[in-house]
C-alpha cells in the first residue's frame, strides 16, 4: 500500500506544524525565563532603592533636627544681644 500524494502532503504539513509548535514553545519558554530574570533583578533594585531611600530619609531628618537646634540657638543668642543692646541704651539714656 502506497501512500497517496495527499496523504504525504498532510504528513509533511503535520511534521512542519509540529516543528513550528516546538519552536514557538521553545521561544515562549526562553522569553518567560528572560522575563523572570528581569523581574528578579527589578525586585532586587527596588529593595536596594527602598533601603537607600530609608537612609536618605534618616539623614534628612537628622539635618532637619540640627537646623531646628541651630535656629533655636541663634534665636537665644539674638535675644541676649538685644537685651545687652537695650541695657547699653538704658545706661546711655540715664547719663543725660
């Protein structure tokens, strides 16, 4: 029994279709692996960014506190100078 030409054509198409499906499956698998690796790298970078931003926020808070302390110190110093200046002015006014 010999295969008819249409049966041979069908078999060739089936083989080609099977090869294409295999290639597509392999391509999809490779792409999914690459996407998985990229996602893992992104998650690592996000974790690193979160850690760095926490450190930056701590530094900002420290600087803010130092600036507030410095402002308070300068205001106290300003008050002392104003009191001293008023005392000098009172002394000068009492001389007359």
